[in-house]
């Protein structure tokens, strides 16, 4: 459907932006938003895993989203992840997201307690009802949430007309095909695992939302363009280059997002701070890894873009 075109493409997961004292930085949020506009991506996914949402307060997440929206101003599709581990806070964030004009809200299921599917559906539908004029996207990430989106739960959620898609971060590419087949042509499925971006696109995902897109958006835009042009051999070559960069970033002692933020400083002169504890920050021995990954990105950009 035409109204869903704004979700089709490369949508980086927005990184948490901190000052040196660890507080959320409105100025750095705005700078990162402008960076994404300048890179030409389709949109941003705000306050998800890459945004360190589970380590932030409701008020901090509001500050981040408000400052994204202050710069985005229709130049980016904005999807706000609003899930907290209780319904009350999630509803508050959903209402806030609609009030600032996001395109969609998204939510993982509640974590820790293993809830029955009817309770998960109630949780999602209550959040959606708090933002009745805003699209809703299910976030399926079973390896972290501890619960997977089943076909039965998806069928229940499809009864809610505001549910327009799934951000699928499960590892089996087949899940994308199954969700797409169940959802139909007016249903968006986003590829989640960055390492299989072109695989997800090939099997039916209309776009992707990913945590490493922001440090090398040009490479994902190139891969996406090649898939759209049915140039799969070239797309696979770009994907392999992306994957090698991801493996390098994951080889550090510090958290991958700490490495990514260092690379943004190196390659883009963009300082958005470090990561919030308990995520491990970089240590001295991580700096050569970050520099090597930064060089790998520059080399890949020169070769493919």
C-alpha cells in the first residue's frame, strides 16, 4: 500500500547519545539525526536495543525522541520503540510518541516473566490503543526477549488494524517468509539481523532495521539498491564485506556499540559519547580494533560506493 512506502528501505537503529557525564545529550541526539538525514537513509528506529532503552528512564527516552523529531521534520520516517517492562510506562511513551508526531511505534514483548500469548497480545494492544492514530510494529527478538512471535499470536495481533508490520530479529530467514505470507501484501516485514540483510530482503522483507546500519549506512544502501536491481552476486559481495566489519567490531572487549561510537568519531568526526553501564565501555586494547574496523569501512566504501 502507498501509505506503507515510507517504511520500505534502510532504517538505522538510533544510537544512545550521552554527554561525558553519562547523561542523555540533546545536542548529540540532534547531531546524529542530522547525520542520518545527510546519509540519505529512509528513517530511524529510536529507543530500541541500539538506543540502550532498557538502561534508560522514561524521561530520558522522551528527551531522545523529542530531539530526534526536532531535526527529522518529515525528512526521515521515525519509528519509536516504546516498550518498557510494564504496561503503564509503555503507555506513557506511546502517548508521548504520538504527541510528537512519529510515524509508528514499536514494542518488544515484556521480558523476564513468561507470559501467556493472550497477555502479550493484551500488552501490545493496550500500548497501541494509547496511540490510536499511529501505526504499530511488533518487534520479534526471541533471543533477547525470551519469547518468540508465533503464527497464532501474529493472527491475533492482525485483528488490530493499526498493526502494520513486524521487525523480525530472529535468526531463521524463514520466519520473514512466514510472517510475510501471513500478513499479506499490505504488511511490512523488516529484516533485523544485519548479517543477513540481503537474505531477508530476498525472501520478502521490504526493508531493514539494524544496529550496525548507522556506522556504515552507505554500504547498506548499496546492498539494498543491488537487491532492488536483482544484482544478487554484487549484493552478496557487499554483504560479505559488511559481515567482516561486524565480526571485527564484535571482537573487542567493549560492547559493540562502544566500538561503533568510536568508529563514528574516527570516520565521521561525530561524538555521541560512550555506552551506559552495565554495557562495557572500550578499554585501551580495543582502540586498534576500532581503528581497523574504521579502515575496513573506508575501504569498503571506496570499493563499492
